[in-house]
């Protein structure tokens, strides 16, 4: 069994950490943006959600 250098093991792990942390940050930022929109414009957002619910139902 050949030995792998530490950098050969660490690069894929670091890549996964960067990708998944970026994805988590994107989801968190989207949540904050949606909350801000709901606070600033409750009327239009509720109307859009109502239209979406009617379309799905």
C-alpha cells in the first residue's frame, strides 16, 4: 500500500470544507434576505405567497 502525502489527503478535504461552508453561507444569507423582505414589504410578499399557494393547490 503506497503512502499518500499529507497534501494529497488535505486538498480534497479542504475543498469540501470550502464548498460546504460557502453553501451554508449562501443559505443563511438567503434566509436573512427573505426575512428582511418580509419585514419591509409584508403586503406584496403575502400577495405573492398567496398566488403561489393558489397555483400549487
